[in-house]
C-alpha cells in the first residue's frame, strides 16, 4: 500500500486542493486577474511557480458578461473598448478575437431628457443602407447641431480628454523608461494624472472653460451612462468616462468576457472555477488561502484581483484600506416597445435611440438605449439606473414587454475628490491588490494597466527575480508571447445571467 499510495499521491494532491508554497495565487477571474496571469507568464522566462486563479462564480470575466434576451446575446457589463486601449487591442489580436461588426457608440441618435422633455436631440439617423454621402451629411449636420447648442465648450471638452489620453499613453512606454510602481499615487503622479483625482470633474471642466449648459447636459449624460454618477466624480474618472463617448469604440465579437478566458488559457493558469476564497492568512514565508470548498492552498505570492469593498475575504493579520463604496448600476434589458406617451411624444418612432438623462432627482433611469431593432414595433433595450426599475415603473415606460432581465452590478467605485487609494502591496510582503487602481478609473484597460504593473512589481520583488524576468533589453524588444488562436472554440462557461 505505501508504494501505491506514493504513486497516487501526486494525482490525489490537486483534487484535495493541496499545493506547494511555489504557487502564485490570483483571487478573481475578471480582466484584472486574467491579465495579471498573462503578464506574469508573458514577461518572464519559464518559472517553476504554478499560477492558480480562483473564481467564485462558474465562469470567468467578472464584470464582463453577456446576457441573452429572447435568444440574442448582448454585453451586460463592460461593453465598449476605446481605440487607444492598447493592452486590450493587443490581447484581442494575440487571442485571435475579432471586433463585433456593429460598433456601439458611433453617431447615436441621442436625446437628452430632463424629466419633462427632450432638451436636445440629434437628428434621426438615415435608414440602413444609405449612401456614404448621406451618412456623412447626417454626421456633419449633427456636429453643427451640437456646436449650435454647446459652442466652443465641445472643443474644450475634447482637449481635456485628449490631454488625459496623452498622459495615459505613457503607461505603454517600454520598461526601460517606465518604472515599476508600488503605490497608485506614485503611478498616477509619474504620468501626470494624479492631479485629476484630487478635484471633481465639474471643477476641472469649469477650469478648462466649459460652460455650465455643456456640463449639466452633455457631460452629465455621459457620466451617468458610463459611471452612473454625476459630475461630482473625480476629474480622472470623468475624463475616462468622456473618452468612452468618443468615436471608434469597439467590442469583441461574441462577448468581451472571452478576453479573460483567452488570457487565462494563454497563461496556462490552473483555473479553480466556483471556488471562492474565504480567507487569506500570513503563514510566514507564504499565505494560506482557504476556499469555500474547504481546500487550503499555500501561496508564495497572493494577488487580490477583485474590489474588496463588497466581498467578504478575511485577512490574518487584518489589512487596512480606505473605505470605498461601490456604485450599483441596475442594468435592465427589455424586449418590447417604449411608450411614447411617457416621453410626451405621439409615436415611438420619435423617441431617440439613446436617451441620456440630466441630474434631476425624479428621473428613475440614467439611460435607455436601443440594442437591437427587430422591427418598428419590437426592439431590445438596455436601461441603466441607480435603483431597481420595478414592474409598475417599467409598465409606464414601456407599452409592451415580452421579456425583462435585471442585473444589479456592484459596477465601479463611487468616485469623489480628492480620491484616496488603497495600497498595491497590502501587507508590505507578497500580498497584492490590483483593484486599488480602480479608484482612479474603472475600465477593462485600467484593469490591464494595473495588472501589468502588479506583475512587474511581483517579479521585481521575488527573491529569485533574476531567474524570472527577461527584461526587454535582454530579449531585444518587448516580449513576443507565442500563442495559439483560441477564437471560435466552444466554451461552456459562457452563461446567461
Ligand atoms: C454595467 C457596466 C458597464 C461597464 N462599461 C464599461 C465599458 O463600456 N468599457 C470598459 O472598459 N469598462 C466598463 N465597465 C467597467 C469594467 O467592466 C470593469 O472595470 C472591469 O471589468 C473590472 O474587471 P476586474 O477584473 O477588475 O473586476 P471583476 O470583473 O469584478 O472581476 C473580479 C472577479 O473576482 C471574483 N471574485 C470576487 N471575490 C472572490 C473570491 N472571494 N474568491 C474568488 N473569486 C472572487 C468575481 O466573481 C469576479 O469574477 C463597466 C462595468 C459595468 C458593471
């Protein structure tokens, strides 16, 4: 029996949840956790450490997920990618993930609702299949309409966003000119973005010369759509939010969650699905992670890749992070038809396809947009709101509802200014927190940027750093990971929420 037992032991160990103290363990299988795994493996020479990723749900992606409404799939959480989100672009290219054909966000038919009327509307889009010239003229006419109402504030808003983007682009500099950061404040100060986190968006925009009408209408509509919050958010979160209304936005065909799935696969991470981590205890040279399946894992390095604000992980010894509230966004998907009377209109065809709202207390939703037009009398909509839209309210807003799906997201931090930041190294040792950077701004790309820094920080602080890290200089340029294309593979973990 002893010989047989020894022979079987390696086979038994993983199923019992045992691990060596060589493991690098990541808690959270969203874009932050999966890109940490990717950067750890793709910036390094082969390492004996095993990469374990724990995901409490039965699928990866976290706040990147699709929802099925009457047979069609739509993004339920993080939906659009900015053209200058270079990590996500590179991930998609490496993983062979294509962009969706119908780019969201370009030239929407926007209406700004103040609770009683549309204070501003762009022009109804030309019918599908219209000529290039007609579409160009339509776009030009809309620009003129916007200019007539908001004037030069539009240009000032654009400069404000471009200036932020220029600074953000520094996070893609080569390693030789980009330090590794052990706290978010230094990371933001280095790029020149820290100041934006210390004043509200409203203060920043007034300083930039925007008029009050542009701030209370256009800017407010955008911050309410993208972060469910007002212009009192920090200037940096606000600038990121405004960038999310630019043209050229795109999304992954089949769902953005595939980024996380592909990155974990590329990193050859051992994925523990439906295994939540309940506690993380310092055991000297390593951490003991206890899971809700009763398993224990010994991890030399532990990375927390989820916001800690609403999860219940107990830390021994306790950690100290500044209090942060998550802004809940209720995403309500409806297949049916809006009620024109609710908007004081006679026909549903007069209702803009993207309804943005001003900061007026009685307005029950932040936005309603058409996701798909099945026919003139049958559409799929997405509504964002700060509180649940109950049936009686939905029955006023919609004249018909065939299907309704509600998702309550702990969506992003509730931003304020001045913003304060949790440490990246939670205990001064080998316990890291990727989502401390989310207090700067929440997006797929900010998750990836934070993850890359954490991966470099881990590598630089491991005793065997020399073994692990191949610098760009050594490698003769940025590392080129060799990966297969995973696009089109069946993945049973894509579930409808
Ligand atoms: C409605 C909505 C719209 C958005 N729109 C956009 C957009 O258009 N563009 C954009 O770039 N971003 C957008 N975002 C933001 C973007 O989705 C997030 O910033 C990003 O997905 C966060 O990724 P993450 O990996 O940091 O966190 P998460 O995606 O939250 O991942 C954390 C993971 O950790 C898991 N977990 C938590 N606790 C434990 C535990 N104890 N043990 C194991 N696992 C655990 C969770 O289940 C989750 O899967 C949007 C978000 C929402 C909600």
